[in-house]
C-alpha cells in the first residue's frame, strides 16, 4: 500500500508576515549584540559581577526562541517567544539598580540597554495588541534612558532624549503593527471572497441542476406523455417513452464525467436524434481523434433532441426533416433542418421554454457553445448547434 501525504495547509498572509518579523527581530538582536560588545563591557565597570551575565542572557537569549518559533511547524509558540523577549529586557532593566554601585562611567555611546528599547516592542508587536505594545515601548524607553542618565558622566538631557527615543522607535513599531493589520485584513478579504465564490458556485450548480431537471422533464417526460396520449400504439412512441425512462434513471443514478472519444460522441448524438424520430435521415461525418467533455456532448445531445421535437410539433404534417452531424477536431456541429411552415425567431414568446431554454439556453451555458436558428414563415427552419473547444 502506498501512503499518500495530505496536501499542505495554506498559510495565511498574517502568519507569513509574523514569521518574517520574528526572523527580522532575531537578526536585529544578534546584530546589536555584536555592535554593542564594547559598550556592554564598559557598563559592567560599575555593576556587580552577577548582573552582566544575567542581563546579556536575559536580553539576547530569547531571540533564539524567536527563530525557533518562526519555524513553519511551531507558529503557536510565537506568543510565548515574544513575551519572553519582553520579560528578558524588563528583567535586565529592573535588576540594574540593584547591581549598580553608584559610580558614573565615561561611555561613548551610552548605556547599552538605552540603545535597544525598541527591539522588545518590535518583537511583541508580532502578537500583542497595539496598546500593550506601545505601553511596553514607553516603559522600556523611559527606564533605559533614566538608567543612561544616571550612569554616564555627561549624559544628554533625559527630557529631550526620552521623547526623541520614543518617537524614533514608535515609527518602526507602528509600521510593524500596521503591516500585520494589513495582513489580517487581506486574509479576511480573501476568506470573504472565497466564501462568496463558493456560495455563488453552489448557487450556480443548483441552477444548472435545476435546469437539467427542468430540461429532462420538458424534453423527455412531458413529450413522452403527450405522445402516448395521442398515439399510444405507435412503436416510435414506445421507444420515446423507454428513452424517457432511461434518462430519468441516469439522472437518479448519476452519470460518468469521463470524456467521450470521437466515436462515442457521434453515437451519443445520433442516439439522441433517433430516440426522437427513428425514421430520421442522418448525415454523419467523423473526422477527429479528439476527446470531448461529457458535459458538452450530453448538452448538445439534449439540445439536438429538443430541436427535433420542436420540428415534429410545429413544422406541420408532411414536413421532411434531416440532421447533419459533424465530429471534428475539438469541435462538434449538429444541424437540424425541415421544410415545414417555419416561424419568425424574433417573435418567439418567452414562455416557449423549448427554444429559449431547451436549445439556446443549453448551448450558451457551454463555454464555446452556440445555437443559431434560421427560419421564416413558409420557408422551413434550420437550427445549427455548435461547440468549439477554447
């Protein structure tokens, strides 16, 4: 037995965006760790020995968790990963006053925690709502800048540095929040569009099936009942009734969707015509080795049969009729002609279900299908059914 793997689940735009941001923030942490190495070492001159390893581990180690959580099979861990990143930064910041010995240090670039307060906010923006994200940004920035002002020998004015730092990092944080919001809206729009398309498809399928049932009822059942009422002993009427029963049985049991080859398509069309009029003269040309969709062959057969029934009903007694069938390369053609009384196609009333739905409607529903009716009073009628593969 061969095992078949299930198709991969479609990944939402929001989830792809979250994974991308997680990797981006993790790379940012790694880059800053390399850039801030000297500042980290300078800051350690005025703190207890236990604080630096704790702070570096708490701030930078959770970034590895972001990389793991960004893996396709672990999206549910993103929330834990970003919360760990935020908690690590706040832990390092909160324990710094406990480890500081009160001495000021001459640092070129400032206290290293004051350089990266926006990274934890970018991380939590992946999962957290906007207000908690911004609250974390403000808390981390204010705490880090106050520590920077206390530690450095000649610190910048915190009343200027804090608003500037918040404004600078807020731009990137808001951009991340808006990008993720846009991704969520895109997913909702796509889901809504797919649901609408599915509903429309189901409605169209129902209409097609209803039209198929209506067509079968009109084309075969009603016609057979009317014919039986007029001439119950006619062998042709018996065959028509048997064909109506067969069509109903096929509708109940379902039909195969396998394509027809050229010979099978020709046989089906010929059978559809002779089921209506067994004495009919049929000209048949098969010049193809193509295959034809089952839906197309059955629809054309039904339209052909309806065209012949209309001729039998309305052409008048004594009218001669003929059918020409051509099965060509990726095309089908059926022409029904009679020399009967004819009619004005433009004057056909809407309630003429056979012409409007049974013939024209059936063929127009097929991509590449068409029905042309040529007639005039006193000169007969020609109905040309065509289908051409796209």
